[in-house]
C-alpha cells in the first residue's frame, strides 16, 4: 500500500544515494510512496534549492540528486 510522506524522507533518500541521479518515478518506487507525493515534495525541495536537479530531453521532466 502506498503511503504519504514528507520532504524529509525524499531528502534522506537522495542523501543515502548521493552519487546517483534519480527520476521521480525511481524515488517513488524506492520509498514505496505515490508518485504524486514524491512530485510535490521534489517541487518544494527544488524551490528551496535543497537538492540538485537537471532537465532531460523530455519537457517538464527532471532528474534529482542530493546536494552535498
């Protein structure tokens, strides 16, 4: 069952895997939470400049990584 979670869990997931870039779908699977929850958290973390992100060839798609 998918559960809701907060920005801290997404941040901690990226911190534990700091050498890799992730798509939001991969983070969702890794944490076993809904893609919507992950997307909302990533958006807030992006706005707060708490994580690294880069665009991909697809419009509106990003990859994310721990900023450390």
